[in-house]
């Protein structure tokens, strides 16, 4: 399969989306000479940003605000967005009509000439992917290392997958963050990466998978479908601090044709963290994962240690926005599960070397949580918030559900949380937090939920939070503006 094989083909892109996946596919197929039609349930106004980027292609056809059966009956290939369920009725119509059902990620795996290092997990996969690429790039110079350039892409959204193909050489390395949805699409094509890492497994996307077991099976595809033979050995990396991932290590370890590696946060020596500013044990675990991969490819401890001070934390992931009027404001919009928010709370209650001063002093924590309900349980998070926070501010569809969990937290376990309040909007939540916060407090925006009830995605949500924080007046915390 080559890019030229799509010339003249009728391609139906199902789901332009707002994260760039459909946009990337549309551009790639158009440049390959295909006849492209885009269909999406969202209307033109909702997709305006993506459509503006495609304005230079006047011959692309758009059917927006719904799907037409005729489109699926009269196409050669349907490229489905990862959010499209495998049993979608329109896909069934296309398949019955003889169309090929595929995905952006399948095309990338079939066309990419370089070794793919895939990272997945419930939490931490974006930071682990970014750290891995950073450490691999830190290895000496290109004349002595065994690989050339290092690329970072996938679900992390830094580089468009298919349009990146023209830049990738056979001796490069490609670090990809993969979601469970993308792994399902690869499984449908019987594909898996040669090099794969799993960070952890906690309940997520139960609005789609219904059970945690189904979700775990989708993630396990990253190992299950790896080719393990004497010609092409697979490399599988497991976080043994996670109970379920540790069980998978025992399942796949010593399988012929597979190299199984394991890592733990305790593997990272304290001196390695001197220049590492990301807070919390969860980020030490992410670093341990990245170091395991980097060392496999020959990166030495000195290069790793020296490079960590140059690593730029990803936005929307425990990102310090500013310190204003003595209050530190953190944006953790990427936290879309209760477990990821628990990890964020722990980052501010259990100090680690190299972390910001306000974490070491253990100031009061005010948290903003809530959003779209993915069918997850908030009881454990509610208990942690009751124990560790000064105030809980609730937003979005899940506000009442989380409030009930906080109210039902076991008697005798509550800590400093004396304020639980609902806000009608993120703007009102920020105003409330600013009113409650005293000098030296931390305000943490870590929603524990998806964004779809109020925002297009977690990025838009985090950017709105950043905008609101920068607009706050500077006060002396007595209410007087300065």
C-alpha cells in the first residue's frame, strides 16, 4: 500500500472531529488524488475551525449535521473517526455495499517505514509519550546513536499522523500515544506495534465499554496482537506498580519471541529528579516508563539526567498557570477520570524532590471538579477530596453525582473540606475559588470528567480556565484591588 493507491478512489471521512484526526485524513487523501467526502453529525458552525483549515480544497464535498445512507453505499473506503462505535449502522451499510472500513491509525501503521513505539494506559500516557520522545532525542548526537530522528504523534495531538509520513525515514523512531478506541481499530485490522508500553488500568469510558473488563480487553490488544517470532521480536513494557498491568506482565512474560520489560516508580533514583519539576509520584512513574524505553535504545543516565531540566511539561496536565495574589492556579484539564484527579491531589499532598515550593509547604487545596459523565464512580475521589481539600467546587452534569458521593463519604474520614458548592459555569467556579482562597493556597482545576457537556474538548476547557485566571484582578486577599 502506498499513497498513490488512493488516487481516484472515493473516500468517505466519517467524523471530521475537532481534534484534527479527520482533518489530517482529509488532507492526506485529497493530496493523494482521492475524491473526498466528509460526513459528520456536527454542523458547519460547530466544525468551523476545521473547515477553515480545509478552505483551500474547494473540491472536497461536505455532508454535515447528520449522515446520509447514500454516502455509505457509494464509496470505496470509509475512514472512521476513533469515536465511531464498531457496530455503527452506517458502517454496516458501507460494508454490505462492499466498501473497505478502515481508520487513520490503520493507514499510519501500514504506511509508516519506521519503528513505532506505542504508549497507552488510562492515565499518564501523554506525559509518558512526551518524556519518552524527549529522552530518546537526548541520546548523544545522530552520528553515534542507532536511530536518526524521533517523532511524537498519535492521540497526543502534537503532529498530524498521516501528513507526518512524508517526513519519516526508515531509521527513525516514532513515539505514538494510542487510545483504547485506536487500539480497537488496530485490532480490527489485526495490527499492533512492535514496541508497546502500558502505564496503568483504571475504569474509563464506561459509557462506551459498559464494563471495566471490556475496557481492559481493548487496552490489552496492544500486547495481544504483537507479532512474536524469531524474525520480528516484540518488546512489551509493563508498570508493575499497577495491579492489573502487573498481572499482564506475568501473563506475557517469557513468551517466545517477546522481550518483556517492567518498571516501577521506585526505580528512579532521587538524584535523577533534581531537575525534574513535574509534581507527584504519578509523574515519577511516567519518568520511570520513559527511562525504561530510553535505556533500551541505549540512552545513558547522564544524558537522561542532563535533559530533564529542558523538558517542558505538557499543557493542561498539572500545569502551573500563574501565582496571583499569593494563590497558585493549576490547570489539569486533561484529568478526565476520578483516578487521574486523585493522582493530582496526591501530587500536592505527598511532596517529592524537585517539586515547587508550595507543594512542599502543604498549603490548603481548593479543587474544581465536574463535567460530562462517562459512567464512572466518584466515591473514592469524593473521599480523597473530603480528606485533602479545603473546598470542593462542582460544575457540569456530574456536579450533583459528585456532591452525593462527597455527602456519603464514610463518617469520621473527612478532613479539612468544609465547603462544597456548585457553580453554574467554569467562570463562576473560578470566581468562587478566588473568593475562598487565601494567600499561599492552591486552586486545582482537575475535572475528573470529560468536557463534552460544556466544551468541545479538554484543550478548549483548559484554555478557557487559563483565560479566566489571567483575567482575575490582583488583590491583597482582603478584597481590595491593587
